[in-house]
């Protein structure tokens, strides 16, 4: 059986990881891409359908490309990511997380429009700056028609 200190540390770690997931969503939706890139470890990797980037410079370049392609809105407030069904498993200085994401965009008449649905598969590690993504995969489960 785990000690009270170990159980408390596990709870604190899960809350810190939830805060990381929330900071990721906020930075992405507010187009604060420098803050977004800071949520990954120095060699952190982001993987999405057909694309893998590693490290801060590549992550920032990917975000600029997604905006140029129209896959990510340019202005904050024109899209929103919803994250739900979060499952977190902590093992010392490493952790994994699974969650569902929903991507909404501003449609005609300012109506919310469901654009994509997918899930995150995260590998995380504790760093001197706190919990960071070592690898975040974001496969799309339900693409645009």
C-alpha cells in the first residue's frame, strides 16, 4: 500500500497535468503560440494525421503552416477546442494521458460549427519547469466531410 505522501504526490501530479492540458487548450485557442510551444519538453513531439514535429522551432512552424492552410483560425475567438474524458496515469516522473478533443469553428451567422473530433494520446514527463509533453499525438477520429 502507498504511503499518504505517495498518494498525495500522485494527486498533486494529476492536478498539475490537468492544468497542463488546460494551458494547452487556452494557448491554442488564444493563439498564444509561444506559450503553447513552452508546454512541450525541449525535444517534445507533436503528432497529428500525417505530420510529426519535434522541438519548439518545429512546433511553432507547424502552427504557422496550419494557419496558412486554413486548418487553424488566425484570430482568437474564431475557434474553440473542447477537451473531455481525461484519463491520467502517473508513474514517478512520467505519466500518460488520454482524452477526447472536439474542434468547433465559427460558422455562418456566428453559429458554432462542429468541425472535427479526435483524441489525444499523451506521454508526459516531469521537468524542472513542471509537467511537460514529451509526445502528444492528436489523431482525428471524425474528419471533415
